[in-house]
């Protein structure tokens, strides 16, 4: 069984991209949440530790502080408090006096809002600030003595959070680096999942292509019980029904074709005898009584028409059975068309434009049948003048037959070459067999050409026989 490959890269790519995007969004969201929580936890822990150490140091040192303090006492106080707070800077304010543990420290890191909050509430307050691109935690409190009354002494500490920010940055970098293997792993899993999902789709596509190419035995393996398996099973049932129906139709068509061929061949012998008898009756019709003469001529006409019908049926059956062949030879088409018109006595009824020198390899008998059919239809159904024009352009040769009649009804144009088609459905019988146009088209296609039908803009029908300029291969 021939196997056809169906490209599924587009669907695979979309599945992988969707899978990776979902994984990436999930990972980034989870990372962002984890980073936020971790950052808050680190800062909260550092903040609590600084506040606790600050409270304890202020309580220990303030116990020995003399109130009201002078500038030197206040400076010693800040230095003592800062001694246990690492890199933190301590600032103390008592009325108009201000002292700091670091003379070079910038007190602008203590915002007015924090000073006001400490002074008005008398409780410990804190604020995170950024100064010169670095984070700091500023904690302030009013000092209370044993009497339980807060004094006018406000103490602030400015502690750097550089170490905590570095820890957070390291955490963020680690998380970012972890995203790469997660995305790669997601892509690998997506490829595996896509391959698993697309394999039955690919098999189904291949089987569909094979079915469309005419291999009705194409089937899809059914694996599992999921939706894809149900789809494959449905396809197999459909293909089996189609194969059965096509086999039945082909058998019926073959029986019908054989029946037509057999009947046509069986009729040839009695028709030959009837033709001989009708010819004799037709020749002696003038010597018979009027009624007998009319009957003799009618029989002769009907026998002749029946003979043409049988001959056309035999010809059609040959085309259907593909037993026809070309007896092609180099031919002057202008001479061939003139011969066709002369043999049928149409020379005086048809205007011709037949340049000499247009030659092609054709079967003279079959092209004669085509031209005779087109000209005969024009003479029977159209008005004169009927014209035949022969032209050669590039790799194509055309024989155009036109008339001045009413033209073809628009509804009839697509069916002109159908077998037994009649543009006038009210007519029960026609002068011809109803197969002439179909036989003409078959002969044209046998040469690698075709016939087209159209209406002329100024009235009348136009039939165009198109033949290739290169010699066709003999058809079998």
C-alpha cells in the first residue's frame, strides 16, 4: 500500500509553543509570587531584628542618661547606642540639640513625616527609604524613663539594608537561572506530547490522501479509546462504506456498459438486413400506392436513424471501455476540412477560411467526425451563414464553427456535450442520435484537445475545436 506523508509541522509547532507559553507563564507567575514573599520575609526579618536591637540598646543606655542632657552628653549617648547596632547611624534630638554617632552622616534620610509621627505618637515608628541608590531602614522612638512619661528626647537609627538586598538579588538570579531548564524541559515534554497526539492525526491524514487518490482500501489503526481512536474508527467505517458503494457502482456501470455494447452489436445484423430491405422499398416507393410509398419512406428514414444510433452507441461503448486508438498521421487540416464539407454536400452552405500549410498529426477519420458534427449542428439548429475558420497560434490549432441562429440557451451551455442532452426538453425525439456532440468531444480529447461552446456577442453559437500543435501520443 502506497504511503503518503502529510506535513504536520505547523500543528506541532503550535502545540509546542502553546505548551511552552503556558509553562513559562506559570513559572514566571510562581517565581514572581515566591520572589515577592521571599523579599518581604527577608525585609521583615531584618526590620524586626533592627527594631528589637534598637529598642534594647536605647533602653540600656537611656537608664544612665542625665536629663536634661547637654551636647556632649547627647553625643556620648548616640555613640553608646550605635555601639551595639553594627553599621547603623544613631541620631538623637532633645529640644534644639542634635547629636549623631557619625559626624559625616546625612540626616536627610530621616524624613519629616517620620519625625512628626515619633513626636506626636510617642511610639516607635519606622520607614524604609532609598538614599543614593541604596536602601535603608530608619527607626525612631521617644525615650521613656522609669516614671512612664515620655521625655522630649527622640532617638533615630539609620540602618543599611544592603546585605538583605544582595541576598534578594542572589535569590532572584537563582530563580531566573532555574527558568531555563524548566522551559527546556517543558519544550521536551511538549514535543513528546505533540508527537503522541499528532501520530494518529498524521495517520488519518495519510489515509485520507490515499483515499482521495483512489486507494479505497486505506485504513487507520485504532489504538486506545479516546476521541482520536473514535475518530479513526469512524473514518474506517466511512472508508469501508465508500469502498462498498464504489464497488457496487462500478459493477453496475460495467453491467450497463456491457449491456449497451452487447445490445448494439446484436442489433447490427438485423439492422443490416432492415437497411437492405428499406433501401429497396425506398427505391421502389414511386411505383407504390401513396399510402404504401409514405410508409416505405418512413421505414427507410427510421431505419437509417436507428442505424446511426446503434453506430454511435457502439462508438461510445468503445470510449467507455477505453479500447479506442488513434491512427494518427501528418495531415493538412485545411484539406481535411474541405474534404469533410465536400463529402456531405455542404460546400455551398458554409463559408470557409482555411489557410493552407497548417499541419498536425491527427486521425483523419475522427477529426472528420468532429468537424461534421459541429457543422451539421450549425446547419440544423442555426441560421446561415455558417462559417468555418482554421487558425494556428503558438502551440494550439483551432477550428471555429459559427452560425447566425438564436444561439444556445444559457442553461444549456454547461450540458451541450452531455449524452442524450436536449436543450428543448419538450422534444421527445431529435433528428440525430443525441450522442454526436459527446462523441465529438471524446474524439477531441483523444487527440489531447477539447471543444468549447459559447454564444457570439452579435448572435449565434460558436463551437471551437482546440488541438495541440505538438503530435499527441497514440491513446490506448
